[in-house]
C-alpha cells in the first residue's frame, strides 16, 4: 500500500475510563485495543489521530493533549494510542506502516488508512495540525483514489440553476468513464472544506465555479472555470502525470515531501 501526506478548544481530557476508552468533550481517546478502534473508525468513516508511544512513555501526556485538541476541532476524528513496545500492537503498526515513526509521534489516518500528516509533539500546534485532518470531501477523493477511480471535484459558489447545470454535465461525463468517475461537490463557503479547497489550488473568485479533475492515481490533471464539454473533462480524467507532484493526494516519495499536502516537520 502507498501512503499519502496530504488544522471548540479541547479543554482537558476527562478522567472517565471505561474499557480503556476516555471521552473528553466530544473526543474519544482509545488506550486499549487500538486495532479494533481503527477498524471501527473505518466502517464509521472517521479519521484517527494515532499517538505513537513506547515503554518509556516519553511525551505521552503532551501527545494526548495535542491529539485531543486537534480532534476536538473536527466532527469525525478519534484518538488512539499505539505502543511500539507492546507485542499485541505490532500487527497494527505493520498494517499501517507505522514502524518507521519514532516515539512520541502523531500520525493522522484517513478512514481508508491513508497517512495524511504527522508531527513530533511540540513541533506544531493544533491550529496548524488540523489542516492535515481530512475533511469529508477530501476523504471522498482519497476513497476514489483507493478504488482507482478518477474524480471531478466541483467547487461551487451556491446551489442555483448554474449548479444544477454543472452537476448534470459532470454526472454525464462521469458515467462515460470506466470505471465511472466520482463527482464530489464542495461548497466554497463550507469552512470544514477550506483546507481541501486550498490544497486543490483553487482561488476563491466571487461568482465563479471550478472543477478540479483528479485521475485514478489522485493526480490533478485538469482545472476548469467554465462548463467544459464532456470530451475535455474525460480527457483530463484519463491523463497520466509523470510523477504525481501537484496532486491532491500526492506520494511523499514521488514529490519529495514538498507539495502542499506534504507532512510538515
């Protein structure tokens, strides 16, 4: 599997402990059986901030605080602690390729298991780390990439007659591709999707709609600010980029970790 790097204040962590699960405010923090937590998160379309620790518990408190603060700024994120020195956690570390990270460390996983960001505690505040927690529409793009499907990301101004016209064109175009493309409408005014729109390189121009085309590898292969014909849309969706840089879902290896979605250290 390839992994991709792509920011309410949580006041404190509740002391309530039930079966290794702490709930602070609306944030769930799992300290036991993290593998089940990650499996459940995937089925419930939740992101997970993984707190990687070890037997020394170095920086554990600060890590949990940062993870909790960040998760509390979202609507679909839980926190799970994974200990590198516990034998029962080794399968999970291998499954998500987390053995490469030191302890302490925070890693953000999308519901489909993509790494979208990571940081050493103390190197970044929650206000910046939140940018690497995938929004619902960003997760749709990641899901399309996992399924090897292209995607039309439609960044719209408002839902009006023009919106309907654009959606009809995109759905028609998507249906002509094999496999059919995902159509992902994103409102410019949705603050939750702000980082995703910025990651796509869309400048907010009043009254303007935009379509960003992602090919099956998650690479940005076309941008349109007018109602393009199906041929142009589908040609962009089928296009291949050489190395994947500039993608909405870039590979840290192919882009050297230097894209707008890359991990910040």
